[in-house]
């Protein structure tokens, strides 16, 4: 069905009134304060009590790890030294209870960082002499400097530099905080799809994904680099395994190769509302698949070259993991013959897994069934 494009001439007064009513109904009242703190104070609030998870300024679990490289970190420090404006940091006042031995509640009045984790981490690293400036564009004389290498007067001026903070008050609910996180980061090239999901699609199934993604056996079998782990690639792989496994039975009717992110998001949202028993069943199935790979695939999901391990691609991981899981559904005690163990090197498997993530439904099914049938000896 085509959608008629409205022009200014076709918009009636009634339409304007209805639009205004919708704005008023859906507009959220967000109570916030704009404040400024010196860098020194911000870093202190971030570091003090961090080891005990009691620091006043904290990073919630849905936020990313340190992802900026040294060049990006150095650029932020250079901008501050040049007196350039720095983007606002967004935080939320989160009421939180701490139970002591007398069962008395104490509001810790902590600040949850909604946007600004990379900047705050960078500032903390610089003040602690953990960052050596490099690739500077303007202040080239500072190349190789640490914070302690600056003259004392410059150190003090740097620590006194104020950064503006938007603080959502304790009256702001979690939904609003997540919505703000999404709107700040949607379209950002710095946040990948999995990192956004951790911010806006929290739930029991995503918690399971986080748990499974930290399993050392799984990490070893896939040979993830530290950079991949920091970018939440393990979580992405686990999500893809479940999504492609659970949608196999209906031949991927909801799968659109041009909208893979929407396919994964829709599956995750549905599973977050699933019964606990269903989630537990998925967990068990994941472990069965991982144990099978560990027992029968000497190189796991990766390919061993003469000099290094070649990490598995998303497509190959989906094909292998889902194909294995489907085979185990038919034969739980499956013990394959030696020949299927070199699926990664087979000509057919390489052909089926050529290309990128926008594979057609037919190709997705073909490569998964190839793995399943090879293991079942068909």
C-alpha cells in the first residue's frame, strides 16, 4: 500500500490539532539539572569506591567497555588543553538501597552514566598517568607526554577545567533513561548494534546472553580477540545462534536479509518475555552445542593457519553452531565420523558461506542443513 505524501497545502487545521494533542500526550516530563564540575571532581567521583562498586559516578552494566583507542583519547585531552567545548555528559540520579547488618536502608544517591563513559574513562586514565599522548593534531610538542610531564600550573588548570553535566533527577524512571540512551546513540558509528541492545532491550534473555558470552570455553572455541570481546562480539554470536536456531522451523519467515538487525532485535524482544523454562531450555541447548564442538572439533570454530588462529566469521559460526544444534535435536548422543570434523575446510562449506550477512533465506537454510546432514551422515 502506497503512502500519500502530505504537503503544506494538504495539512488541515484539524490535523494540526490532532498532532498537537499527540505531542502533549506522549511528551515525557523529564526533570533535570544542568551543573558543572571540575575534571578533578568528576574523576574522583568516578574512581573513589570503584573497587567496591560504591563509586558515586558509575557505569551501568548495559554500557560498553573502554573502546576508544589511544589516538581518540589523546584527541579529547588535546581538545581540553586547547579550550575547545566538550560535549555534555548525561547522568541519572539513581536511588539505590544498601542493606547493612541492621537491615536499615541507605540511599546511596549514585549517578548512572547515560552518555560519556569514554570521556570519563579517558580523563581518569590521563590523570593517573596511564595515557601517553600521541597523534596530536595541534599540540605536537606534547607528543609522548603523560599528565605528570605537564608543568604544575598546567596540571592544576587542567584539573580545574569544568565540564557540563545534564543530571536527570531521581524522579526520572528507568524507561526514560533507556530511551535517552537510545536516542543519544542511535545512528552513532561508535556504538554497534549489540551495544545498543544492551542499553535498550534489557531482560532475562539478554542476561542469559551476557552470561553465556563470558564462558571461557566458548571464547576459546571462537578465538575472540580482546578487541572483539570489548565490542561485545561474543554476545552478538550467542544471539545469532539462538535467533537462527529458533527461526529455522518456519524457514525464516520473519528474516529479511536487508534488515538483519531488525530480525535479531525482534527475536530478542520476544525472548525477553518468554517463560523462564523456555530460557533455561535454550541455555541447556547452547551448552550441548558447545560441549559437542569441544569434543569433536579440534580447532573449535576457528581455522588454524601456519602462524595464527583465524577467528570464525559470523556466517560460519551461525552455520556450524545451528547445524550442530539441529543434528543434536535429532540424535542427542551423536558421535560423528571423522570426516565431518573438517567442515571448515570443505569445498562445499566454503561455497555456502561465501558473501556477507545479507544472504538470502535459501542460502541460510542450505548452509545450515549442509552442516546438519554432514554430521548425521546423510
